[in-house]
C-alpha cells in the first residue's frame, strides 16, 4: 500500500461526471428550497404529511450535501493548497448559507406546532425522528428572524469560515527550521511535533525549541483568526439569547450543566495524583524542577518498540477481534480498502481525524503515522470513530449525527482494547513503558484538556471586551497550564503556543471542543469496567448504545448502561481506574 486513501467511492475527481451531476442536483435543490419550505409552512393542513415530507427531503439533502462537502474537505486535508477543493468548499458553503432564512422559517414553523407530540405518535417515520423534531422545537426559541439568519450565515463565509481556512493554511504550510545531528532541515510542523516521542532528549528539546520559534512567523495571523472566530461566536450566541457560548455548546452537545460540572469537579480533584506521576517521570528523566514540556511524551525506558504500519494493522485487527468479530472485520475492511491516509507530508494538516461517510456506508481516516506505540493507539482511536459510524448505518442521515461528547466514547474504548493487549504481550520493561504511555495519554485528556477548557473559557470572557494579542493568548495558556499541571511541570519549559497548534479552537460551530474528550475517556472507562464484568454479553448492548447516539440526549443514552452522568461518583469511579494505574506505575518505577 502507498499510504494514501482512496476517495473514489465518493468521487474520482472534481471533474468526474458523478461529481458534476451531484453538484447540479445540489444547485437544483438549493434553488428549489424556498418553494419547498413555502409548500410546507403556508398553512396548517395535513401537518403529519408535511412533517413526513420534511424528514424525507432533509435526509436526502443531508446525504447529498454531506457527500460533496466531505469529499472537498478530505481532498483539502491532505493538500491544503488544492485550489479546486478550496473553491468548491467556498461555493458549497455560500450556497448553504443562502437558504438560512428559509431554514429558519421552517424550524420556527415546526416549533409553533402545539400538538407536535400527538402528530409524531401517529406516524412510524415521525416517531423514529421524534428526538430530532422535539430538538428543533426547543432550538426554535433561539432562532432569529429569517433575514437575520440569512445575514449571519452569509457573513460566516467571509468571517469564521475564512479564518479557519487561514489558520489551516498557515499551520499546514509552516516549515520548521531545525538542526538535528549537525544537519539543518526545514520540516513540516506535524513532523517536528512527532519528535516529542523521540528517545533522544536532545532531539526532543531541539524540536520543542524549533517549534516554539517557528510560531513567531504565524502567531499574529493565527491569533487574528482565533479572535475573529471567537468574536463571531460571542456575538451570535448573545443574539440567540444564550447566557454564554459554553451554555450554547452544552445544549448543542445534548449535555447539561449538572453533568459537565460534576465531571469537571472530579477532574480537578484528581490533579494531585497526576502531578505525582509527572514528578516521578521528571525524576526518572533527570529533571530536577518538574517535567519540561518537551519531556511530556518522552519514553522512560529505552524500548525497542517500533511499529510499521503493517505491524500496527495486524496488531489492531487481532485485538479488536478479541472484543468482537464485527469490530475486527471493520478494521480489516477499513485498512484493506484504503480508507486511511497514513503518513505526514507537506501540505497535509496535522493531527488525526475520522470522517463518517454515512451516505456511502464507509469512513475515511487521516493519520500522521510515526511508528510509535502512540501512533498505533491513534489508529485504534480513529478506527473506533469509524466503528461508531458502522453501528449507525441502519439509521437515517438525521439520526446518524451524534454530539461531540459521545463521539469520543467508541474511539477511546478501542484505544483501551489495544493498550490492554499491548501490556499483556510485553516483557516487564515494555509493560512499564506501555503503562506509562497509557497514563500519559490519560494525562492529556484529563490535565491538558482541563487546561484547554480553562484557556478557552478565559479567552471567551476577555474577548467580550476586546481582541487579544498573541502575547495575551500566550499568557492565558501559560496560566492555564500552571493551574492544571501545577508543580508537575517545570515552569521554565511550558508551551505558550498550544492555542496555535490545536485545531479545536478554530471551529465556530464546535466551541469548547475539549471537555468532550474527557467525557469520552471517562465514560468509556466506565463502559470497559462493565465489559470486564459481563464479557461477551456486553458487546450487543455496546453496539446498541452506539446505534442510538443520534436520537437522544446524553443523560438518557447513558442510562441504557445504568450510568448516571449527573452524579460526581460516576466520574470519580472512572478516574479511580486511572489513579490505580498511576499508583501502580509509582510502585513499579521505584526500581528503574
């Protein structure tokens, strides 16, 4: 395999007859959307049939528009300079923005139906989409006038959407000047960031210093992007009547503040235990004042564990199959059918993601694979996202859209399967190394995610008054890291630019894309504990859980597994599993 994904089941190219035909159909649907909405909202007769018409048309339109948008996004994610992909995305976004007023009119009409529940109960199709319809009824309270909605949607094209693209272009095009073993190189940012896992401290430190220095080339443009996006979010959120972007995010996440606050409180309680881990790791690496940021991901044992992609593939398929044959076959199918873009390259965005392509019954996964155990775990994580999509294939397009927090559950569960298997098959030193990697990853999702949450909350609070300079953003980030990592880190070597390298801050439609990772980790820890108790009988319930994630709120979904996410005790019990791992590591590492 060449490591590139194959997108032909979407389209072979922007010039293909299939793409052009779908663009024509998309344009036709856009042009007819106003009359479609008018035909539904013009009177109060035949409400059941009109709602059924709305559901069917929405499912069809979502499948078509998502196919076009996702193809364009996937092409651009591996080549951010692809001008055709960029232009096509602009066209699609502007076309979708042009129907915002009609969509607002439609949603307000649904919201005004007094006997909505009665009508829903009279139709199997409507009952299947009851959650969606009731959610629209609730959301309609925050919808502005048709004209205001149209203006907002159209302005986003030259507002937050453009800022996001600028940030992606800046970071993906950034070449980092670095000297390694006497040789000067200019490398993509994603390649240099992968050096954080190198076994040579000199390389890790050089990469860290070169990375930080490189951001000075783009910090002003990227900080402008962040200010532009957050400013837009604040304005629109206030217009819609939300108390804050956080409240809006929690509602859109189908979560509630009681559950979020319970989780955050439990996370804060756990920080002293994580700091013990960071201080022990610092001792093992010879650091006297806490752990320097460049040693956060340093291997503590000179393990020879390297994984080619083929080795990673075989390891994951084998161990996924121990959970269920369905999961193992899914991973095998995804890899063999070239659903994955594997290696770093210039122009490719950093990080990793999975896109569920519900309309063709597939997914696509982007990696920046670097042959470490961490990269194997990332592959397992993204395949977990793909498997979540697989469990939703029998659902409609509407009911396949799940909220951010539950999105990280299947992915983290799959990580756990692979990590546990890696420990079992390892010698003593490698087992300690794997345990340490697991704790390190959990630290990222509890400690670092909490720092990102605090950073974003502070940015929103201060952005209400004025734009923030890059210096102010760095200051806020440093303070957030000090508050969460505490004396576990060396304050002389923090990472003031974490806001510049993480894409999650730059999605105007998905703010606070940090706490969902903690939700996913801790919820999946609770689920994995149940799996250990129940064994194979758990698998069917787990698949069922994933299959309903698009049509209920999180408190009700989690109750299917007898879990109460509003109780701090659930979150404490999940964190206790991680704390036990830390205490085990502290004991095992005494003799290193």
